[in-house]
C-alpha cells in the first residue's frame, strides 16, 4: 500500500511543532509569518472536517525574549516563571491569528501526573472529544509552571505521542528542523543517508537517534522523536517526521506525497500507555 492509500480517510490528526520551527533563528522572536501559515493550514484541515490537535512548544522561548533573558536558564524556578510568561503570550498570539479564520482554539496544559491517573486521563480524553464536537482546535503544551520533572526531562515530541494515544488519533505529524530521519546527523555529516520509511524501531535505530537537540530553544532531539515514534506506532498510529520550515508539508503528508520519514503503525496488543510513561 502506498502512502496515498494509507493516509486516505485519516480524520483525527495531531500536529507537533517545536520551538526552533516557531522562532527566528538569529533573534529568537516568534516567526509570525510561520505561525500565520500554520494556523491557516490547520484551519483549512478543520474546514475539511478533520479533527486537529496542535501540540506547540515555544512558551519558554517566548518568555525568555519577553523578559530579556539571553541564555536558557538552569534554575528550575526561573524556567517555570519564564514559561508562565511565555505561555500566556503564545496563546494570545495563537488566539488572535486563528480568530482571523473564525476558528476557536482552546488551551490544554498537561503533566505526566495527569496521564498516570486513570480518572484524569479519561477526563482529558472526554475534554478533547467535546472540543472536537464543538469544532474547536485544542492547543496543547506541557504545564511547565508546575511540572518540575517534565521541564527537566520532558519534551513535546513524547507529549504529542501521548496525546495521540489518549485521543486515538489516526496520524501524528512532527514538524522538525530537518527533513526526517537520517542514519547520521546531516548537520555534521553531509553524507548522511535519508531514511524515508521505518517499519520497525530496532535497537540500532534507537542508537542512531541519540543526538542532541539541534537548537538552543528546543528540548528534544532525534532520540526523543524515535521514542515518540515507538509509542505512537505501538498504539496503532502512523507517525511522520517532516520539515517544519514549510508548514504546507502537512498537506503533502496527508496527500500521500513522499515527504518526511513515515513510521508505520503496528498495533501492539499489549500496548500500555502507563508502562511507556514510567519507562521513558
């Protein structure tokens, strides 16, 4: 089955965008042109009848620029304070731009504790379902202000996979700062080989992904994306990593074009989200 056939009829989509894809490289300020184009694409998908979730990083980066903090701080309390400032500003920007397309958005802040508790997890799922019925696009981020463990070790690649599993999404798209998965870091090795499709996440693949984040504003790296891919595919969800420089790659993915790296879903009958949450 080719990608066009595989993606035909996918209706519930989770899109994750990272800080490096949302901000200008040299200034660190929000790339408003990128945010506007992303909003337009997601609103268009919603107009086609799809249910869309946006998992958005950027609160910490926006908070730092707002408060004039040049370097990423090491103190947890400072990180949390900057995230609190940045999250409010980031959502204000999203609300303003999405409203230009008559689209209502909702903010959902999550922590690992929320997902580990059965009742809280069900409530989160019910909230997403009700928002979809209302035609709302949920915008999700980690609740960095209170989640000390997540702000130190978490990343929104994994969060997006968790969200996709909780809401039983059909597809997870990670918008990255590179075209997809390579067998080496293409920023360092120009001979790195692009991998268009992954049928199984092996130990060799996990070792291959152990690289640092590609920017000073992100918390993830390819290793985090492979962890997200394992979680998503075991939950029966296809996942694609593609370049976020052009947000219209979202259209290309859904049209079945050969962009990005496709991780093929293989529903694991023993899949247990709690095990994943405690293992990673």
